[in-house]
C-alpha cells in the first residue's frame, strides 16, 4: 500500500483492526492443547496483533524500536535534575549501543533506530548511526510562548509517519516507541493536562528525580504555560504546538504511520504514552494498534493509560524511558504469536478436548 504523504491523508488511511482476523485467531487458540482462555492476556495479545496485521496467523518478524530525541526550551526553568547537554550525549550513547535500551533491545532481538528530532547541542560529525530529522534546535520555552509553530508540529508528525512507513516497507512487523529529551516529562505533563483536563498536580511527577522544590517548580511552570498558551483540548495538534516537544510529535507520527501500515505499536512509558494519546486524539482508529508495554511510576502515566483505555502488560516500577519497557514487552508479543503458530491442537496431539 502507498504511504500517505500528508497528515490528513494519514488519518484517512488508518483502519480499525480486522475483527474477523482477531476472532479467527481466538478460535484457533481455542483448539490448542490447553483449557480455553488459560493463557489469558497472551491470547488477547495474539488476537490484537492478528487484528492489526489483518491475518489470523501472524508470525513474529522484524522488531524495531524508534528512539527519538529532542530538547525542550522549558528546561530553562530549572525543571530537570540534568543539564540539556545530556540529550545529545545520550543519543550518541544509543548509537554506540551502550544504553539500557540497547541492552534490552538486543535481548528482545529488536533493532534500535536513533533519530535526532531537534537536540539543542549539535551532535559531533559524523554520527552515521543517528538519523537527523531536525525540526529545530529544541523547542521554545512554553512558559514564555508556544513551544513550536503549528507547521512545525505537523512537520514532526509527518516525519514520524514517514519513518514508520519506511520501516513497514522494509519488513518491520512490530514497532516500539522510545524517547530521550531533558525536560520532556514537563512537556508531556503539560500535554496530558491539556488533553485530559486533569489538575496539573495530579499529572506531574519527579521525572529524572527532582526534589520537592523542583517538583513544585514544575507544577508552577506548567500552570503558567497552560494559562499563557491556552492550548485547545479539542485540537491535539494545537496542544502539541503550544506545549509539546519535537520528539513527542515525532513519536505520535510514528504511531499514526505504523497504524496506517497495519503494524502494531508497542508504547513505552509516560512520554511515549503521551505521544500515543496525541495520536489517538488525532486519529481515534489508531487506538487498536497500540500496545501498552508497562505502567510507569510517573504520576501522569496512570491518566494516560486511562485516557487510552489501555491495560499495560508489565508493572516493573520503570521510569527510564528510552523504549526500555517496549523492548521488554516485545518478548511477550513474540511469545503470544509463537503460541498461536506452534502449539499443537487437540486433534494433532491426540489429546481429548473437554470443550471448556
């Protein structure tokens, strides 16, 4: 299928998962040598993937985790425990294979694609293992004005969608979302508060580990930014432009592009969950393609999961980001598909079926 080239065409191209394929996958699981539904959410996962990929017998395939990095002007307000130089430094670490996401992706048999969506500190040249799709040198400080223009938000969304389409065309059958950006929990908290209407203090967490004073400062900065910019909760692109981030927008685009290409999306924690929520508000039909990997300890992630109607696969007290939860959950996705593909039926194994 031809990849859409504009945001409007992308939204129009996204279909609901194939309920018939999902139902047939469950019927096949019911013939396996086990009591009906005894593998619980593994069976649900297999059926969800079958519906998204529109086949009752999907097989494990190429797994890719897209890690997008960008900086946030709001970091000027002292909302992070780390300087923003760390964003560029960590992208280089990802490219060299030395970060947690690299370790866990190798364990899962997944590739890591590292993308610079707009770090403030220029990366040293050459950095051949980092794909450069910069929208700008970090967003504006949303405590003093919009984070970006609407055109920049749309460009970031369409960039992410294009990357997902390329990966799908190259054989990717499962795409994970990962993030990196000093200040991005502040931006994500602002986006979630704007989209859900939740009180800011219920959304904001400690991010990279700020102290009580830092937490109070984050809450105040977000309140001021929302009051100043007045993002429209009925327009997710406006919310992105007013208080979001280049990597949040790009990851939302990846989710949309993957859904349009019939590829399931494994969503990491709070920042990636925020991107997924933006995607779902832009194109509600993409929800069926989203797999919540884990429940983050970040306060706002609970609200994100509720807004998406998602039940996470894991709860490990993770709060790192980078796509680490997505990498861990990809193993469960493969396990679910292997049960569907490889487990013997009652008839083939000569085992009596109780019918229950």
